[in-house]
C-alpha cells in the first residue's frame, strides 16, 4: 500500500499484547543516504561498558545519546548524559513525531559497524519511560534482521528486515510483553545506524 512517498504497513505486526507498525521507505533513498553520512561523521560515538548478569563487558556496538540536557538516561548499569540536539537530528525527530503522534525528548543511537556488532534480547521498559512508552526506531545503512519474541510465550517470534530509511513504531503494551534484539551474523555486512526516539518522563 502506498501512502504519500513511502510504503506503509498499517497492520499491527504483533498478534496480541501490544502494537508494532513498520514503515518501509519512510525516508526516501536520497534523504536517507544524506542522513547516514551525517550520522557517521557528525555524531559523537562512544563504546561504553554495560553490566550483564553482574559482569561488566564492552557493548558490541557504538552508542550516543542526544536530547533534553536535564534528563540523563540509564540502562544495564550505565547512565548516559545527553548531548544537545543537532539540526539534522531535530529534522528527523519532527518527521518521526508526526507519524508516531508523540513528542520525544531523547534519541538513543546505535552504530553497528559490521555483522559482529549486535544487541541482545531486551525490553525498553525502564521506569523513566512511563507505563506504555512509544519507541520510534529509524534505521539507516545495511539491512539487519530485527527479531521480536513474546517475553513469556517465547514460541511467538517475529523476524523483520529493517531496511535503509525505514521506521518501526512500538507502542501500547509492547515493551511489557515483547522483547527484541539485533543478533550477530557471520555474513559480511556493512555499517548500520539505528536511532530510537523516546520520551523520558
């Protein structure tokens, strides 16, 4: 189905316990290419340690946080202090907010340099995000497989290719009941950058 300049999937991808909607081509290729170049060269990327089951390890990806300077964001034993919004991040934020119908205060960025970089199973259910947070996820660069599974009924699992310029919106009770990951792969892949816009209370 076509809506405006991008392909839209209006159906809820989750069978129950929340909502997840995928918008392929949300950013047109030329615009997506421009943003990808700026993200690589203008974002202040870091590799930081996190605690997993009490053990400190380096995250298998680079990260950055931009947003409201008065509100830090923490997960997995680390606290990130946000940097000030750049002009192009604000441009993206405004467009995403219009589709998500949510005003976001922060964006967490992840830079997957190749197929070895990954993110394990998790839910974005920190208390500072509120009871039913809306998370808007934008992807640029190499396509990576996004996996979703029910937190308790793990037989319910969804695999979704997140393409260059796509938008994924997770809302409702999805962060209570569904977890997601970007697994490692042995395939020779190029870089991918993902931005997750969120509202910190």
